[in-house]
């Protein structure tokens, strides 16, 4: 059960990351920053696809994704916050807030310590990816 919950949460986090990046990418002016965010999008996608591939070993069906309401709220919140300040610095700040939530959730999952090695490895890679993202985003604040 822990493995299923971990896979669901990390998949949902990866999907939310992709959603947020797709909303923010169109607002980024700096080409290097845009390139970095496109790479992060691919990293999220890779993790989501890995989870989708192994998920049937742990549970029937598909891993949890972000719901339509959550997507709509994320989009509208991003649009509202960008209306007051659409600078790359502000976009980096918005992304940092989401990434930090992903790190916290990932660390909580890892601290349970009773995960299958395969699941633990994916969660650990997700957290590492998020932590590296923080370091990269700091340069754009």
C-alpha cells in the first residue's frame, strides 16, 4: 500500500510540475532560463513515464494525475500572479514555491522507509531532481 501511495503522489507531483512549467514557459523571456525549464519539463515527464511503466506491478489502473479542477486552479493562479509581475525573477519564485512543496512531500515519503527498492529509487530521484531545480532557479531570482 505504501508503494502505491508513493507512486501516486510522485506521479501527481510530476504531472503538476509539467502543468506549472507549461503555463510559465510561455512567459519566460531569457532563452537560457527557458532552455533550463524545458529540460526540467522533460525530467518530470521521464519520471511520470517510469511510474506509469511500473505501476501495474503494484496496482491495477493508472497512477493518480492532477485533476481538471487542480489544473484550472494552477493555471488561473499563475495567470493572476503573472499579471502583477511577469518578470523571469517572479516566475522563478513561483516555481520555487511549487518545487519546495514537491521536496517536502518526497522527503516525507522517503522517511517512511518501508518502500520497495524500485519505488524508493524513483522517489529519491524525484527529490534529487527537485533539489537540483532549487539551485538552478535561485540564479533567476
